[in-house]
C-alpha cells in the first residue's frame, strides 16, 4: 500500500482549513471577525455604559446600544416585533422585560441557575443581573428614622404636604406601583396615589435630582432606589445631608427589584447575545455593580458595597417577578389617578 508524502499531508491540511473557513462563513462568523451585537438598554449610559465598553474591549464584538427608558423601549419592541434590530433587551425592571417576553428566546438552565429563582423570568425568558431596593431617602438635618412612617401609607397624612419628592414616569417608580397593585389591590393603590397627589409632591424626572433635592432641603423625603444616595456619598462624603430609610414594615416601599436581560427570538446574533449575558453574570461584572453602581449582586458569594444595607436587613415583601409584570396596567392606573399624562 502506498504511503502519503509530507507534501500530501500539507495539501490535506490546507484543504481542511479552507473547509473550516467556509463552514464558519456559512454560520455567520469568520476566522477573523467576532461579529456584532445590538443592545436596547433601559439602563442609562452613565450606569452601564462603562460595563458595555468593557465587554466590547474584552471580546472584540462590535456593540451598538440604543439607550432610552425601559417603558419606551418595551413599547418600541412591541411595535417592531420580529423586525426589531435588537439582539438583547437590557431592562431596568421586570415589568419592561415581561411586557416583551413573548418575543424572547428561552434561556438555558445553566444561565438561570446562576441567580436566585426569584430573580428570573417565570417563563425563563430573562435573567436578573443586579438588584435594587426601593427606599425612602430623607434629609438628615430635618428628620431621623424614628420620624418616618413604617410603610408608605404613612405619607398620605397632611403633615407631609409639600415635603415629598417622586418621579412618576420613572420605570422603577412604576414597578413599585405595580407591586402595590399586587399587594394592596387596585382600589387601595389608586387611593394612595390620589392621597399623595393631595399632599402636593414635587415631581422630578428621575431619581438623581430627588436625592439632590432631599440633601439640599428642597424636600424632606423622596421615593427612590437605594443606590443613588451611595453615588452622592462616594463623591461628597458622609457630610452629605441625606440617608436611606428602608420601611420597617416592608411593603411596596421596600421591594427588591431586579434589572435583567433577555435575548430577542428574532436575533441573528444569539451566540454573542449569550456571551453578553454570561459576561454580566461573571464575577468581574457583578463586582462592577457592587463597586461602581452600588447595586446588589445576584450571583452567589459576592458581598455588597460598604454602607449598603444587606438584603437580610431589608423587609422585602414576598413578591415574585411575575407579580411585577403588568406595566401597562400600572400606567393606565397612573393616568386614571392623574399622576402621569
């Protein structure tokens, strides 16, 4: 039987490499390019932009990001349907994610099992990557924790007239109202909204100016997410005249919300989308959420930032992500109460 020459072996090796390149090209990839990824982000550029840039630098994937509010992006995805250019929806809250879950591709069990079950989609469409507590920020020159009610119902009393700040168009605020509807029912929730309205709350576009206004004395309390205060403390030190109060009785004002991410079923870049999700759940990214944004890590074994109340110290109500999914119903209720246009 004749034997192969070294030249023959070389030729077969070259042919194998050529066939591999053809196969990769047919699958949408190449031996030199890593492809692209389009992200719709309901989280702001200032919060997650640096992390997305790290992903781009570490992987070589070309990333395009569309930033807007989570409710606005959810509405856009519903309008675009299967024609959306988005590969990934990175949302601020479960409501926005659940609103478009029918357009998402189910995630694998390995991914879902990296976080607590309460932090994933009830239909496995998305996974939480960080946690945020609803809280009451208060002015320390005017108040101490003993002056504050043990749940949000206490703020309807006339003594709080003109002293409250809120951001009704903010996605996290709307998630809190969704929790109210689930826990209190529609009637009690709309009455609470109307009673707070009667107390002439100051309206802000988002959380950051609420915390700033609280510290300056423009308002005495604000309904916000916990981590905004810690960003001010990191910049200005402990002399900053505001602190967080987690309502001791729990309720909607103490819920832990997750920001999460899912892959659009219509995506042509599902492999890169999966890489992005794995990147967000990696130890380095989870530490980014702790150290840079002061959020709660959801992956096991990573401590919270100094000064941030551990989850064990917050009376988080027993409410699932599916209970926070009806964003549309909440917006209808807010309009009915005259809180948003």
